């Protein structure tokens, strides 16, 4: 049995490797089987009609040249011509091989022949047809493609035609395809699937076949069961038909254009303007200008008829002019000009009609339309009637109740009160979207009655409006499911506010109180209503009743709404009873501050404290202030403490404020406020003469001070210049340096000699500062300058006994204590203390040392002990005045 196809001869397995191809045949040696192919050749020799062996052979030679694989495919298909798997794979490879070449390459011809051979057995396989037809379309072989499509449709069952028709329609849509051919293709397709009529219509429009496009569109619109596959609405299809009929009026015949467009006008009210314009445009293109004018006039006259205005306006205008003697001829130029002018005069009205067609529920546009007819009340009435009939309150843009109000006011303006009341009565029966709209109708009606002095009727209207519906009416509304606003209007705050104003102005106190009580029972009261009710009772001297109203108000409302009620209540109560009901007032203030949030407590506490100061006890006022500084938020604590301190100083004296200052400093204020409070506290102690206490406060405040805060350090600097000495000034500088180092991000460990140098520099800095402050130099500084400028004239004993000098500042206050003898100072003295020079008249006879006495009260107990020490130092040979801080240091040693 043969097992090879084409020009290739199959050799036996034993001699295939030794046999050499004959050069006379003209076949490339690469196409012959190689030694690697022998296992596969032997397998297909044994079983040539099994697909498995051929497919294994093809998979093994997947990297072989296409020509060699084509030989294998041809041999396999000769043995298995009905294998879909082999044909499909072979055709795919041939397509991939031919695709890089131009369409006139021989590879495409070979491809098409292969497809034809495949279809001899694979004509029932739609994928083979799809591959073939797609290839023919890419090659732009129109005739061959059309014939292939027809063969495919005949060969395949109808259930598989949906896979062929999209390609066929693609052929029909090619620009090179004749129009007649495309038309026949589309008509055949519509027989297969009529739902795609829109594709055919689009093609007809693109091919300028307007007549058939209009016919198809008309048939689609007449078919009630038609559903657009492209999602177009019937409205859009109508507009497309109108556009075709109007723009191509000369090319479309056989359709009743006027009837079609008028049907669309009646059916599609949202586009009547466009459809009217399309109908007029149709007549213009047909050259029927008079007919087109009649269409435009008919459109305008339609609005006038709806408004009850002029009918057949142009007919009357024409008649008016033609009755005159000068225009009844063939020259109608003047008539046309008159028509044009009349059209311009009507332009605002026509524009209003267009806007109302776009949105008939536009309330503001209806108001503007009414203003167009200010000189024609009849037209205004007709417009209002049309407006209230047209506007749906649920869809209205704006406030629909204003139409009814304006309508009634127009009748009122013409002294037709009975008609205005009828309008208001009808307006109250409309189901508005919001309760406020119905409430406005009732209020406007009552105001109209007030303007005409019908006071009793106005009050009766308010009673009627605020009356609660009966149970039967409520049950009926609940059964209908849609509760109208008439069921809710009796809870309208706007109505009740108007009603209570009427009662206050026209009614009695009892009737007014009844209205206020009804408002409170309905739970629609506002803080302002509570205040108004209380003011009313106060005016009639019902103070306790007014306070009861305040009590009800503070129970109903919460912060922040209740704030005004509490402030007014407390103010009125204090003004009324003063000290007579002090305990009750305290209870009210306590309740008020308990309910108030922290940021609202401050004014209440101040008001409470004022009550205690004026009518209570000062001690209780201080307790209130003390409670206030703990209750208010941190942002207000500083202000509260300042008020607390000021009131304490005024009521109990300045010493009482020390405790408050200490409490403020320890209360957790922000550092900035703590520093401010410390500076004020220190200034207070300085004014009281407590210098050490003031200095201690400055030291404590330095923990909160910024090294760059020049104000704090300047005040401390000035304080030490005025009240300190070298030690205290140097201590201040040390603290300042410590604070700066603690705030710094970089820390250094310095050697001892650098620290000593730094101390000397600090001392020099202190001396320079005192010099700039105007402090005179002492005799030791002058002696140092003499020694530096020339030989010393002082006696040797003086030179031996004189220690390393330090400048003694005249303005520094002495502690008033005589120094001990030099021997005792050497035994008990501190090496770090500053030794002051002897004040001997023999050494410097010309220098006069001035001393300033300091009150002992400045130093307190320390001053007393200093005085006793001065009396007991009778054995000292040379007296020397020491500073208070230096003496304390020596005592500690």
C-alpha cells in the first residue's frame, strides 16, 4: 500500500540512510527524510492510516523548514483526507507562511488552492470557511469572495450562518464593493435577521440612498415590535427620519411628510420645537415658502391659543393692511415688512414659549412670562391659569406656591378680594412638595386679610391652618399610603410663629398663652420662642410663670441652643430677687455650669462670682473663681487666673494672691503662660520687699524659659542689677547657660582649665554688665590699674596680705555684716568665695566709699541674724562688708 505522496519516494528503513537522492528529479535534499526521521517513517509505514503517528512526526519536526513540514502534511492528508485536525493545522501554517508576503505573491495562490482542496472534504466545517473567507477579504478578491460566501451559506446549516454573515457584511461595506452588490447582500441579510435593519439604514444613508432609507425608517417606526439593537429610542429614530425628510425633500417621494412630522409633534412633546422647524424646513426646501410661513405661524399661534390670546394673528394683520387703500396690490413688500416687525415684537413671548417647552415646570420662567403681559390683565390671568395647571409641584424648579400667591395678589391689586380668596382657597388644597410651601400660602392669605383690616378673619385663618386633622382624615391618608402636606402643616413652625404674633398684637393674654402652650406641647418650639414667651409674661408681671418657662426651656434644649436661655434666665432672676433668694440663684448657677461644655463655662462662672460679690460672701466668690479656673479649658485658664488674682487682691489684699499664683504655676498651664505668671509673681514679691522670694521665683521660671526669650532674661538681669550682688548675678548667668545647654542638641565635656577660664570670662562679663549699668569702680580696681602701669608703692605687708582682688560694686546691697578677722577667714572661709579688699583709710586716702543702708524687712529673719552677728564681732582687726549670699555660704562651711 503506498505511503508517500507527491514527488517524495519512501525507502525502506534499512536502506534509507544509504540511498542518495537522484539529482535529476530537481528536489532539494533537505526535503528527503534524514536519519533522525527513520523511526517516524517506519511507524507511518507500519500504520499509515493512524493520525497519531503522523501527528507525532509533525510535532517532532516543529522546528523544520515550512517546505519540509508541508511535504509531511501533504503525505498525511493523502493518507487521511478527512482529518479536520490535520487540515486545520496545515491551513493555519500556510496562512502564517503567506501573511508576510504581498497579496500577489505565489504563496497566496497556493494557499487558496489548498483551501479549495480542504473544502472538498471539510465543507461542513465553519472554521475552515471562516479562515478561507477572511483570507479572501484580506486579499481583496471581491468576486471570488462573494462566490465563496454564497457557497458557504449553501454548504452550512442555517444555525451556523451567524458566523458567516458578519464577514459577508464586511465585504458589502468595503468601498470597492459595488453598491448594488452591497444592497443585495444587506437585503438577504435582513431576511436572515430583520432586527439589524439599522445597519442597513446606516448603509443606505452612507450610500446616499435617501428614498430607501426613509422607507426603511418609516417601516421600522410603524413596527411596534421593533427593538433597536444599538439602543436607540423611537424618539431618536423619529428625529433621524425627520432629518432625512427635511434635508432631502426633493429626493424622497411617496411618504406623507406633513402627516409624519405632525404625528411626531403630537407624540414627542419634548421636541415639538425641533419638529415644527423640521416641517417648515421641509417646505422651504420644496420652495413652498408660504406654506413654511404658515407652519411657523401655526406654531406661534398654538402658544397664543393656549394663553387665550390673539388667534389667527397674521390673518388679522393681513386683513388690516389689505383693507387700506395703499397696499391692496401685487407688491407685498410692505406687508412682508409689517410681518417681520410684528414677529420682532412678539419675540420675547415666543422665546418664553420655547423655554417653557423645554421645562414646563420652571416657576421663574412663568413669572417672567406674566410680566410680558403687564398691560394686558386678561393675558396675565390666562397665563397664571395655564401655569398653575401645568406646573407639577413635585417636579417644579423653584417655589410653585409663589405662582398662586402672585395670582391672588393680582386680583387683590384690582380690588377683587373675593377672587383672591378663592385662589388662596384652591392653593391650600394643592399637594406641595414641602410643608413650608403650604404654610406660606396660609400666611400670605392672612396677611392679605390684615392689609384690608380683616383682623378677626386673619386669626380665624390661622386657627384653621393650625388645627390638627381628625383621626378619620389621618386614617384615610394612611390608607392611601401617600401622606399629603395638609396632614403635616399643623406642625409648621412658620405658621405657629405667625399665629402667635397675631395673638400678641390682636388677641388677649390668655389666648396668646394658649398658643405658646400649644407650641410647647407640639415640641416645635425654638429658643427664641421660649424667650418671647418669657418676655410676654414679664411684661404682664407674671415673673414666676416666666421663670417656669425658662425652666422648661433649659430642659428641652441642649447646648449650644440653650445658652441664650440660661444667660437670660440667670440675668433676669438675679435682677428680680437679688439677695432675697440667694440659695436658689446658687442652685441655678450650679446647674447651669454643670450642663455647659467647658468652652461655655467662663461667662457663667463670672456671672456667678459677680452675684456672690454683690449679694453673697466674698469667700464664696473666691470659691467660685477657684472652681472656674479648674473647669474652663486650657486656652482660657490664663485669663481666668488674671481675673481671679485681680478680684482677690481687691477683696482680700495682695498677700492673698500668693496662694493663687502658686496654684496657677502648678495647675498645668502651657509653658508660655507659666512663665508669664512667674514673672508677675516675682514682680509682686519684689514690690513687697521679698527679694529672696522673688529671686527664687525667677530661678523656678527659668525651667520654662527659652534662652532666646530676651524679655524674661532682661527682667531678671535688671532685677539682679538692682537688688543682687556678684554671686547672684553669676548664678543667674550660670542658670542661663545651663538652660541653653539643656535646650541644645549637642553636648560637650570640657577640660577643667577650660571650665575655669569660662568662669573667669563669666565674671568679667558680669563686671562689664555692671559697668554698662553705671556702677562706679572701687579702689581695688584703681589699685590694679596702678600696678599694671608702674611699680607698686604699697607697703609689703599690704601686698602680702592682699588677696587676689575682685571688684566690689558700689550699687550692690550689702548684707550689713562685718567680716571676721583674716585668720578666722582662712580657717572657715570657702576657697570659692570672693574676698573683698581691706577698706583702710591709710591705703587710699582719697577714695570715699559710699554705703547705702538697706531695710531689714527686705531680708526678713536673715537680716535679724546678721545684725546680731555684727554686734558680736568685737575682736576683728579689720572690718569688711560681705554680701548676704557669701555670708550664707560661709555659714554652711
